[in-house]
C-alpha cells in the first residue's frame, strides 16, 4: 500500500518524507488556500517545490470546470514537473478530460468520487488514480470504507488498472480500514500517518528494556 500525504504544507511534507515511507502527495484548492498561496504563478512554484521535496506522484488539481479549460490547465500543470499528476473532478467534462490525458500518456487522479458508478467511469476513461472520499461519506452517515471496498472489488473483477486512492482520510483507523479493504493508496494528514506508530506496549516495552539495561550497566 502506498502512503501519500494530503497537504500542501511544505514542513509537513518534509517531515513525512524524512520518515522514509512517503510515496507521494495530494493537494486540492482548499489545501493550497490553507497555505495562503495566492496567484497562479505562486501556486505553480509551490507545486514544483512540493515535487522537489517529496518525489513520487504529486496531484495538482485544475480549477477550470469546462473541458477546454481543464485541458489547458492540465497541460500546464503536467508540464511543470514529471511528478505531477493532473487532478480532475468526476464530472462529465472531468471524465472527458481524463480520457484526453490518458490518450496523451499524462497521468490523472479523478477526484470527488462518491459512488461505484463514478469510479467505473473514471476507470473506463483511463484514470491513473480514482479518489473516493471516505471521511465525507462518513460525515453524512454513509460508509466511506465500504465504498473503497466495492471499488476495489469491481476493478479486480474487470481487471481495471486504475489505482484506488482512498482520500478524505481523517484518522489512523481510516488508514487501517482502507488497507483491509484493499486500497492501493491512502492519502492522509500527517497526524493520521504518525498515529500508525502509536502503541502503549511499544512504549512500555522500550522503557523496560532501557531500565533493565541500566540496572546492569549503570
Ligand atoms: O484528498 C481529498 C481530501 O483532502 C479531502 O479531505 O478532510 O477535506 O474531506 P477532507
């Protein structure tokens, strides 16, 4: 399973990269806005900086909502750095754009996916990644992890190569549940990734090892 970090914050990307387990980064317009990055040129520079720090696949989302605008913007984003994956919303124009980019060999991430039907269209259009939003489904009392499991099952049954990228992950348990559901990738906040390390028996065991060592060695 690949680990992506879901942020545009350079310090958090550096910290995750230093752990040695980071495979990529996902961003979206809200995450870019959270960093206060204004203006297209600054945003493009920021994407290049993320690619330089993280390596791996870096999803950069288009702002345009019409097909021609998505193509123009996506081509510019893809030209910024070889690590960029063009992120497109799962709308009719977005699916057309996924198909266009897949024909050109440009990698895509089809985002804002909330149903198996949307994931089917993304795979048929040739998306590299599909992003079901786990947390946002849970927010409305639906089962985000069940959607991930259903998409994985459907892709395996039909042999689609689109990778299931579990997004809108809110906590460590989501990561584990998406792993059990067979997701290819989980994109998570740094805190959720670091939460995988936590276990009281690890802390207690380490304390015991060290105190036993010091009893003998001073
Ligand atoms: O990757 C998509 C993700 O950023 C959305 O997360 O927490 O805003 O639902 P959230």
